[in-house]
């Protein structure tokens, strides 16, 4: 239930809660560690002072016995709270004023060697640590007992714990409030972006989200959103142009077919066998074939837009495909068609590559004056196919634009010349599916050169 309630909070409140929780845990761990370090450090200092006092008293007992013990060594302070010298019979023969006349520890518990930090819960000083050593003096065997004062250590550690306990709520509150304010301020920018995106519709894609002045993740999000909206707008406009152009292209052959059929229906008496055959052969069939080719091209481009072209992968003799297309072009045109072909084998789709070559050769023949030249070469980057004509050429500023759909350059790319404006767009899609690229440059004289470059990974050298 608590988790469900926190899930209903805003990002600012959840962030503040998480920040406060983290600070609370961190302060708890840091406070416990600090208290432990202070305690161990101070305790080590007291143990060291007690061990030093035991060693000094033992040295004098060994040298001169209990009678020669310096009274200064029996003095006490905050760290040394009691001093006793106990003989072998268990009697206290020298002691500090604060020490009782009975042994603070059992002599038998000391043993040989120095003992540091012996706990004794029932001493007159409360819970006190003792350091002790048994030595043999000049006249007897003695046990030196020094009581260590730990009250100061406890009070100091307690003071630190109390100070942290008082400061912790203030630190936690400040961190939570600061986190809430900062996150809330950042989320206002996100909310502005959300509100603007909610207002943007397909009829007004020119709108953009506000970009905050800060150069942080929110600003980067706004910039990315605007770039995405620009891409969506460009795609939407391209789609509208595509639909408009496709409708226009399909309307022309349909209008021609419908007009011919209306004439036939309105004047059946003039439809003799010869007239009907001429109508079908010269009007209906060419327009129907033209419409079929256009629909096939549109479907191919639609598949390329949706998921990319699905092409076959098999060994292809590219020079043989080019030779076939050259022979076809020689039969269909009076142009001078030249080929400079180097044997090249690559992995690809022979049907798709044939369509690329056919489109390029038909396009070159459509605009050439007298000659079309085709070359196939291996180079450092793979396979290079170049189709060159001696036609009017393409201006440098239009050489990239002609690969767009339904693009015709003035009268040279008019419908009467036989093109639909999709040929080069299809070429680019097929070449890209084979891992290559296509570009346009100057050709023979003022003509055009179209170069298809396939990546070296596609070629088998």
C-alpha cells in the first residue's frame, strides 16, 4: 500500500523522498563509523598511557623494590584513575589516593607479561579497564595494576552522537527541499515540452517545442524533439507530395483509357474490327502497361520505405548482365552503344541489378544525342559501373535532387519523353540494398555520367 501511495506522487516528490532517504542512511552509516573511530582512537590513547605507567612502575620495582617507588608514578588524572602495587600475598602495599586498599583485579588473573585493557565490571569506578603486569623486584614479587579512565571517552562519543542526531534532521530536510525545488524547476520545462507536443497536430507540424536556456539533459531533449518534429514534418510533406504525384501519374493513363471507352460506348457503330484493334493496340494497351509499370514501381518504393528491399543473395556475373542490357539497347535505339566490360562477379540479386542497369541505360538513351557508353571495373572500393551519355546533362545543383521521386527536370524529363520520375529513385533503393551508392557527374561533353559503386564486401575478387 505504501509503495502504491508513493507511486502516485510526482517526480519531484519522489526525488525528494529518495534524496532524503539516501541522506538519512548515509548520515547513519557515517555517524556510526565516526563514533566508532573516535571511540577506538581515544581508547587506544588511554591504553597507551596506562601501559606506559605500568612499564615505568615495573622498572622502578625491579630496580629498588616498593620502598624506592617514586610517588609521582602514583598520581592520577583523567586517563589514569587508579594505581595499585600488590605483593605476592595479595596485599596492596602502594596505591594512589583514589584506589581502594583491596586489589582491583585478582593477582592470579594477570599472569606473566603485561596485560592491557582488562575489563573489570565490579570496580569502585564502575566499568573500568585495567592494565597490569607481574614483576620480580629486589625484595618481593609484585603486581602493578593501573585503572584506565573511560568516562571521558564515553561522554565524548555520546556528545558526537547527540550532535549528529540534532544535525541529521536539518540536513535531511534541507536536502529533500533542495531536491524537490530543483527537480520541480526542471520538470516545468518538461511539462512545457509535453504541453506543446500535445498541441501539435498533423495539420500544423511546423510548431516546435520550447528549448530552455540551460544546457542540460532537458535542453538536449527539447533539441532532439525539435529535430524529430522536423523529420516528421519533412516526411509528412514528402508523403503528401508522393500521394499527389502518384495520383497525378495514375490519372493520366486512366483518363486516356476512360475517354477511349466512352467513345466506344457512345459510338458503337464506328467500332469495326480494324478500328477496335487499332484502339486497343495504340491507346488502351500502352496506357494500361504504363499504369502497370507505374503501380509496380510505387509498390517497390513503398516496400523499401516500410522495411527495406528484400533482395536475393547469389553469385552474379555483373559483366554478363551489362552485356545483355547493351544488346537490348542496341536493338531498340539507333544510338551508338559502347561497352568496356571487365569480368566481375559479386553477390547480389540478379533481377534487381538488371532493373538498375535497365533504368540507367533507358535514362541515358532517353537523353543522349548520339552515344551511350557503359564501363564495368574493379577498383579499390569494390565494383564500379559507369553509364555515360552525351545529352544536355544535369546541373550540379540538381544532381542529388533527381534521385527523389517524381522529379523531372523541365522538358528533358517530361512525361512525353517516357519517364515517370521514379527510375532513379528505384536505382538508389536497389543499390543501397546491395550496400552501395550511386552518384551523378559530368559525362561526354555536356552529358551525364551515372556511377554505381558497390562496396568491396559485396565483390569477390
